[in-house]
């Protein structure tokens, strides 16, 4: 997987704050870039690319909210 995506759920006992909306969106963007093969999509592909980033970010929010707190 993409090594530049940072861990968003902190390990048990960590004193780090939860992931921010910005961090979640950045991870979603990196994921979609990796999957699509586009660093920046062509204008014709931008709506699908942007929608995918938003979808991945939303799913990530739901996942982090559903997991037990470490």
C-alpha cells in the first residue's frame, strides 16, 4: 500500500490526538491517487476522482467511529 498514508487510529496507550478531518482527507486522496494511477486527473476525470476521495474519507470517518477506542 501507499507508504505516505499515515496511521489514523492511534495505538493503545498513545497520547496522540485522534485524526483530524484534514488528515483523513489527505489519506483518502493518497489512496485514490494510488488506486487510480493519477496524481492529478484530467478535467474529464476530475468529478469521479473527487467523488472517490470524498467517499473514501466518509468511509474512513465511519470506520474510525465504529472501532473501539484504544
